[in-house]
């Protein structure tokens, strides 16, 4: 399974532990430091939301495990 992220980019993952960088969906700005969180196997993890320093967009961050073979 892979990790699906809204408002971020996965840097690395190991099981349920995910390291990511926050990314603005509006302008594409990516923070230059990593954050780490745990994503439960069968639910959505709401991570640290932020306001983009480039465009001012309020970006929500959420992650979940994604299995492309299961619909």
C-alpha cells in the first residue's frame, strides 16, 4: 500500500510512520523541512494545517493509506 497525501509530499515511509513536507495545493510552495507522523492503517490522519507563506492560502493536510487494488 502507498500513502495518499493532501497538502504535502511524502519524503519516505516505513510501515505506518511517514515523513513528509507540507505543500501548498494553490501555488505549489513546498517547505524545506520534514515532519513525521503515524498514519493508522484504516483511517485518515489529519496533520498540521498551515497558511502558505507565499500566497496566503490556508492548506489542510491529511494522509491515508491507499490501496489501488481495492475500490
